[in-house]
């Protein structure tokens, strides 16, 4: 319902894969600041939907030093 700065905490230990799914409703209506540890495809965060649902998946294998971010669905109905 407003500007958001996200923090990812409590990742699994290095060498163990961990992931989570983030579902945002109307995420593009406000600014979202991602952790600097997120590595997006082509180094570009997705453009979120201003009026709709976006599904994002984050995975790490190095205790959260790098989170691989993938847009699994943008503008889901």
C-alpha cells in the first residue's frame, strides 16, 4: 500500500539451496527497492504491474550473498 524497501533475511547456509516466492498486488503502483544482493536477468528488475498481481521467485545457494530473482508471472489475473 506504499513505497517498500525489501530485506531478505535468514537464508540457508552456503551450499544449500533456498528459495521463496513473493506475490505482490499492485506492486507497480509504488516504488519497490530491492536488496542489492538480487541478481536479475540482464541486470534489470522487472516492471511490476500497477493494477494486478506479480509473482517473483528468489533463490540463493551462497547464504544470501546473491539472490537470483526471476519474474514467474507479471500481470497475473
